[in-house]
């Protein structure tokens, strides 16, 4: 037994000796014997990569490693950021080592972090601009137009997010441009912007931030750091032939935390529509909201032609200068002062051939053909000053606007005689808009005051005088002159009290609105070089006063994501019109109740539904609707309304669906609207060849409309393909009175559109837009067959970009237009452009050949009720432009 125990102890001693633990200690120092802390010390067996033991040096550079392996030798490796890596092979025994490391920069391996193109944070959808910017995109508007869920109107520049117009456009959180955000879209370089943010439910008034639920979206562009706190300059110089063309601009921008500015001068004659940069893109007016303002309400005008669906660069012959200055200053108390000043000098000409065909209720057709050469000279100055204080306790905003518009138009019309038209069309406007929200105890008091004044003196000269049988007892005469002067003053003042009781918000509003207009018109003829004023049948001198006393109770109930809004406004409408020519007055006192209700509710995840209904009563129309004397509205039309007072009632029901899944880049919206309008007046059109009279008559009539609109947008993230489908259907039924005969009219419009952007290839990108429209109009009497007008239009735009190198590209633009109708008015039109771009470090050279096929003409067909119009436009000839862009 003792021998067995002794043998076991002998075996155990041998085993323990075979796995004996060694201790390797040491220090790690730099070249000047300073200890290196946090160095990694690892022990590896010979010819093996696995770590057998490791240690970290302390603040004295000391380390200790314990090893129990049986390898003959081991390798000790020391590494630390900022120093060389050193290793040493030593015997497997307890020992002390010393490592001295030399400093050496550490090169980290390249790590590619791929940012998601779309992210979502609450109600905010963030778009990574770099992910959506193509090599051909120059300004931020080019990128915004391609963002999933975003629509940008090609004519006005208005931006919608999932079917809703944006209410604000911010640059780094500041609203520099108010509603003139086309200025930002057409000037801020895309490479200056880091993100575009769409805020789905944006409440811009901080006082209401947790009290009122907003439903309108807003847009904010976040600039890159290198775009802030410095003056940025961009410029373009462009020259071309034929004829001699130019396209020049220079812009300076600065974006600081407390100061922003954009100032620009542009000049071109290549057909680019610079005036669109000054367009005010408004959101959706609230139902029943008084929209009386300072718009230019023309009494006299030239012949109105349909705007072509082409780009203005195809058909507009212009020479335009545009200058504007925009600045925003933020003060220490967070108040903001904004200034906008602009000057537009616009000279443009166009030549068209117009064929007009009226199909009357009797079956008779009125047809005439005209050729028109038109020249417009506009000089428009605008100024706006805005002071805003927006804090959690108070909101104050005052906006002052002024506008001077000196516009003249000259036209020559062949029908087949030659007629010369001269229209002087100046316009002067001033407005002040004041609003204050302030908290008083547990209520928020709102005071709002709007004041508008404008003056529009117009003069239309027609040479030689037309319709001698009507105006000069069949004798030829030299000139017919229509004078019209309208003065307009209106003001709207109100006070409102807002309170919150749990889930219920209530606002009681009371106010008074006053409108005063004066219209004076006279018609003169020049016969045998002497001017004669025609009798009182062709004169108007009307003073039109309208007072609206109103009170309104708005109640909002919110439960979760459900939102019910009930509005109960009541209005006393007092109207008095004095006709000083006929020496009589019209008085009308009406009490109106215009309720509305809307409900927003979630249907499923990412899907929201809206339904609403409103009733709207109006009385009095406008001053030009109660004229007793004839007015020559254009060279072949004369109107009067026999001092009749129009009354209108409209009922409308609305429903919509909104789907938004930002993470899947899927957006869709669908809306339907049905409305019935009842009127007590209808306008009787009486034709006598080219001469047309429009006379108001008291006849009850109705119009009904149904509209269906929607869009679906999907962005395929991996393949970088963006597809957007749009669709709309409009059906309008109305009564029609012509040649003293009543008829029923029906108009139907169907539109389908598809946009595709493909940006997945490194050497090419592709953009296409296809649109189909169908217009159907019919009228019929109970005793006759219906008369039908049917027109279809197909349009396709294709843009191909080939990137020949990292800095150069070749592109092709192709546009196809096909139009056809049941009146045998058909046309096929193809336009092609080709261009080359070469980028340098900060500059870019662009060469473009426009209208390669040198097309000469283009037609549009317009159907409205029983009217069929064919417009033939002259097209700009083939031309070559060379443009140089540079930054400074």
C-alpha cells in the first residue's frame, strides 16, 4: 500500500512539473524612458497565431504574464496606438524583459459607413441629399423634385409632400424666403445641402406647440458645415447663337445662425422664365377663410391664350432682367427681421395663330381664325418687410408689402384685317398684416388686423375701330378706347380666445371685415381725328361697399391620433352698391351660416384617413359682376351684368387617404371631392360674327363636380430606382346660356402620369416622364342630340446622362408630343437636345445644342364646355449655348 501511494505521488510530481507555471514580467518604455500606459502585451506559442496569454501595462509601463504551456520558446508582442509594434522570442522560463518603442503614426484601416438614404424621426422624414443627387444636378431644387413622396409643380415650383402643399420652407430652421421659396430651389447649390427634412405635422407657432395639432407639412434644408458662416458666390456666363443669345447670373449667399441672405442678378434671352422665382407658393386655404387681398383683378385684357405644355425655353422670345435681395436677421431676444426687395424687367414676344370654334346649343357653329403677334413690357418692383417674435409665451408678426407694376402690351392681330391693340396695365398695391398671440391667464388671445389697398388704371386702344355698325352707325373710324380705373380698399380685423380643456380645444372668434371698391369705366371712339365719349350705355361709376360682421366657434377634439374639428361660423353680410351713372343703389342684407366639419383618423399603421364637409354661402360677388354699362374686355368682346346681385351657395364633401412608410420609401395618397353649387345668375353669351356680348341674367342654375386625384411613389433603395404614378379624374356638369338658349354642359378630364428616375449605374442615369390627358366636352338641349368635343394628348420626356469620366458627361433630352381630336386636329412633335458637361475643381463648362431637329411650330388644343380652341405657336429655332459656371 505504501509503495502504491509513493508511486502515485511520483506520477503527480512529474505531471505538475510538466505543466509548471512561468512568470514573464517587464516594462514598456518610449525612447526617452517614459513609461507607456495601456500597451497590449500578448504571448503566443511558436508557429501559432492564437494568443496563449496577455496583459496590459499599468501607469508605470509594467506588465506581468503567467504561462503554463510546455513550448520550448514563446513570442512576446507589444503594441499600442501611436508607437511601432515590437515582438521578441524568448525561452519558456520566468524572466524580466524590457521593450523600448519608437513613436509611429497609426494608419487605421478604411471603414466605409453607408448612410441610409431615408430615415424617420417621429413626424420628420430625413432625406440624405447625397443619396439622391445625380452628377447632373446643380441646385437643390433639382434634388427635391426627385425625392420619394415629394412633388414639385414644373410651372409654379409649388412643393407637396404626399399630396399636401408645404406651409413653410426653412433653411437651417429659419424662414428666410416666406412663400417665395423658388429662390432657394433655383440658387442654393445641391452640394451645400446635407439633408432635406419633411415635417409631416408642423406647428410653426411655439405658443401653440403642445396645444394645437397642425396637419400641414413643412420643409427644412440642413446645410453642410462648410456652407455656413461664410460668403458664398456662384455665377454663370452663357452665350449662344442663333440668334445671339445670353444667359447670365451672379448670386451671393450667406447662412449664419443669426443672419441669412440671398441676393441675385439674372439676365437672359434664351426663354428661361425668371419671373417664376418670385412666385408665392401658398398652402391650402382654410374652408371659408376670407381671401380678399391685393391680387391684380383685370377688367380689360388682351386675348387670353392657353399656355403651352412645352418649356418656355421652346417658345418664349424674351429679354429679362431680374434682381432681388433677401435677408433675415435674428436678434438677441429671438425676434426676426426679414427684408425682400425685387425688380423684374421682362420683355417678351410670341407669335401665335388662333382658331376658335363655338358649338352653340342650337347646333350652330361660330368659327373665326386670327393671327396674333404680342409684345409685353413689364417693370415690377416689390418690397416686403417682416418682423416676427416667436416664443413659448408670445407670437407677434407684422408684414408690410408694397408693389409697383408698370406693364404695357402691344399686339397686332390679323382676322383677316389688321388690328392693332395697345394695353396699359399698371398696378399699385400696399398691404399690412398684423397678428398677435399672447397668453392671458389660461387663455390665448389672438388679435389679427389686415389692411390692403390697390389701384388698377387700365386703358385699351384698338385701331382701327371695330364693329362700326355697333359703335359708329356703320361708318369706319380710327380708334376705340376703353378706360377702366378700379380702386380697392379692404380690411379684416378680429379677436379670438383660445382655451384647452383636456382633450378639447375651443376658439371663439369675432371680427369685422370691410371692402370698398370704386370702378369707373368709359368707352371712347376716335372719328375724323376727334375723340368722342360714348353715351351712358358704355359707362360705369360704381361704389361698392361690403361689411361682414362675423362670429365663429371652432372646436377641436383629439383622442390619440383621432382629430375632430367643428367650425360654426355665422356672418351678417351688409352690401351697398351705388350706381352714379343710373343714379340708384342696391342694398342687400344677408345672414349666413357656413358650418364645416372635418375628421382625421388612423386606419392602420402608416395609413391615415380624412373626411370633411362644408357649406359656404356668398353674396355680392365682385364689383365687375354688377356693372350696368358695357365694358370692352378685349377687342372683340363686350360685357355687362345689368347691375344684378349674384348669390351663391356651395356644398362640398371631401375624403382622402394618406399612406406613408418612410423606411420602405413608399408614399401614396388618394382624395375625392364632390361639390354642388347653386347660383342665382347666369351669363348669356350672344355672338354676332367675331363680336361677342356677355350679359348677366337672373336664372337659377347649378353646377356639380366630382374630382378624384392621387399619386403613388415607391423608391427602390438597393437599385436606386424612383417611380411615381399620378392619376386624376374630373367630371363637371353645369348649365350654359348662349344665344338666349339654355343647355347642359358636361366636361370630363382624365389624366395619368408616370415618372421614373434610375441612378444605379456608375456610368449613366436615366429620367423619364410620361403623361396622358383626355378632355371630353359635350352640350345638349333636351330636344337635340349632344355635340361632343374630344381631345387627347400624350407627352413623354426622356433624359439620358452618360458619364464619360468622373468629371465629364454627355446628355440627351428627348421630348415627344402627340395631340389628336375628333375634329381632325392632329399633330406629332419631337424635340431633341444634346449637351456636354465638363467639371473642374470649382467650375463647370456646359455646351448645349437645343432643338436639334429645328422644329418651327407647335399646337395646343383647348376644350372648355362648348369652346374648341387651337393655338399654333412659333418655336425658337435651333441654337447652341455655351455656359460657364463658377464659384467664388
